[in-house]
C-alpha cells in the first residue's frame, strides 16, 4: 500500500528532471535513466496495487462473513418472544441486506482509504518539497471541503438507515405474500398485493434517489473548489516562475502533484459516503447483536439426566406481554412419569402455553416448572430440549429431502432408523410412492406434501428423537379417520414409558389418558380421568 502510494508521488517528482534536465537542459544522457525510472514506477505501482487490493479484499470478506455468522448465531440463541416481535423479513434483511451494505463499506474502506490517504500524503509532501508557499496557498480551501464532506456523510448515514429499514419491511411483505399465495389467489387479491408491494418499492426508490442526490452533491462543490485553487496556483506559480523563484520543471512537478492529488481526494470523499452508508447499516446489525438472550443457562445449570421424569407445574403464571391478561394464572398439576396427561379446553385457554413453557421457549412469569424435581431454569437448555420430542399443529417442513426432514429429529440416525421411524408413523408407504422415495425434495414448507403427509413426517421426526418426554400439540389434527387410527396406534406405542402431554380436541385422542386437565382462561377448571370427569357432569362432559 505505502509502496504503491509512493510510486504515484514519484511520478510527480520525475516531472521536474524530465522538463528541466531532459527537455530544457538537453541532457541526453538522462533520457534512458529517466524513462526507465518512469516505466519502473508505473510497473511497481501496478503490481503493489493489485496485491494490496487482493489481500485487503480477502480480509474484508472474512470480517463481514464473521459478522454474518455471529449475527445468525445470535438469532439462534434468542427466544420465541424476540421472533414474535420481529418479522422474519426484517431479520433476513439484517443478515443479508444490511450485512451486504457493510460488506461494500468495509471492502471499499480497506482497499481504498489507506491507499488513497497515503497517496494524498505523499503528493502533498511533493508539493511542499517543490514550493511550500504554493502548497500553503493550495490548502487554504481544504478545511471548507472537509466540513462539507463531513456534512454530507452525516446526512447519508441517516438516509442509509432509513433505506435498510424500508428494505426490511419490503422483504417481510414479500415473504408474507409468497407464503400466503394460495389465499391471495383464492380471494382474488393479486391486484391488492401488487399495490401494497408497489407502495413499499416506491418508498425504497425515493430513498435511494435521495441517497444518490446527497452523495453526488460533493461533485460540483469539489470541482468548484479545486478549480478555484488550481487557477490561483497557476497564477501565483506563473508569477514565481517568471520571477525566477522556481524553475518551470518545479512548477510542472508541483502542478502534477496537485492534479494527481485531486483523484485520491475525490475517492476519499466517495469512500466517506460509502463508509457512512455502511455505518447506517452497521447500527441496525449491532442493534440486533446487542439484544441479550432471555433464555440462557444459569451459572450453576446442570444437565437433565433423569430418563423417566415427571413434569410438575407449581402455581405457574405467565403473560406474553406486559399489561395483557395472563395466559396462565396459578396453574398447578403433576404429569406422572411414564403417564399420559391430556390438556383440553376452549381455544385460548392456555394449553399451548403449557407446552411452550416445558422446553423453555418462554420462562414463567411466576411459579415454577419442574422436570424430575428440578426447576427447568436450573437445567442446561441443551439437555432439557434434547429430552423432549415435539409434534405441534404448526408443522415446519424444510425444503430438503424427506429423509433429511425426518433426520432433523436426530442428526446421527442411520438410514434404517429413519425407515423404521417412518414406518411407525405410517409414512413409509406414501414416501415409497414418490419416484425418488426418501430422497424426494418436498419444496418450501413441504408444499409438495398433503397436510396429512406433512404431519406424519413430523411424527416420524419425533419418533426418531426417542426422547423421554413427548409433547403432542394437536398431532393428529390434519389426518383423516383412517390415517388417525394408524397414527394413534403408533403414538400409543411411542408413549409407553414416556412422560407425555397431549393437546387434542378429539375424544378418541384423550379418553385413555391417565389424567385430563381442562383449562379455560388460563386456569384449571377440572381435572381427572375421562370416566371421572364424565361422571361429574361439568364442562368436560358438556
């Protein structure tokens, strides 16, 4: 970098002997040495600039890749409350769009700032070496230019933050539309969604235009300033040359250094614009990195080692947001080890909240959740979740092969174990019906599968996990009667020896449970076996 910058300054220095000694002095013996020096200077500058650019680009790409990995890893450590508060499109925009803006800024800075700053420094040195009076005259206007560049940078940083925010909103909107395309087409809302997307795109367009206008405002101002200074230097330099204070070669050398300095000055001004834009994006990225995880291991956390644990809720209360009604209010019950506990009741009663507190997707606002007699907050999150198999009504199927989706339950599972899990979930036959069998890619969110097929894949995933605790949240809700019978038999076999909590509305799913808990408005209203609750004639019976 320093060598490449020095070579540029050397070219300006060489103008003096070329003019004074070779052209005016007619010293023919210097022609070859001076010409060779010029060639060597250009060659050295080219090689060193190339090597410096390659090295700095590699460094900048590594820095940004680390930021991207750290940001995504940080997201993975955050709790569900964070993801419910931040739309997925906004988060994707932080990882992709914001980080890419940072990438451009860091790459430009590392490859450009050092090189151009040193080039400018060396050229200024040449100017002072040739004529310090001319140099001082040339730098009178520089403070004004620096102030203007800083002003533009501040405005660009603000606009950049707004652009990235709107880009995040656009990403989130498009994600929602694409995911809900079936509903969009079913209700004939294509034109409406085109309009919504168009408004978001228009906002981004206007902000980008504003950014370009602000960023390029420096061009006419800088041209005016440089032109004013150049005219003054030529006039004053011409006077000093005529007076014999400096030689024509020294004046040309000075002017060469001055005109060469203009290019790195312009580049530094543009780099400042790029840097300020990158800082606007970086603020959004580090805002996320500064968000502390709410679900973490306690300092003295221990692993869950109990292989047949019971689950106990002691006066548990929970609310999703401050000021809202409690989703759970003073809930106490015990799910016996190896037994089946069913949660029933009207929608919004708190059943899914009970399920969510067991793997610590959330922590209770009051009271305690215990597994094997240990508060879940005293257990390591990794061991707790490794002990739980979950099948919910909100099924996630990844855009991968069927085998990979089942193996998500246990990454180390063999092919044979995957096949056995699929057979137990009554999924093997329909999987084999695909031309590529278990290697069939299912599309985003399992779009190539029916609702029942998706649910059976999710059940196979839980079977493969082979965990001591099983949480079933409407696990058979998308199945027809025939499939439900096959799955129910598989689930009953799977539940043996495991502590199981089941949420279901179908009587056939819950009537054989060891204990049935009826939840309404966050409270336990009734509790007992199917026969006992029917005999009481309460809410459950009706």
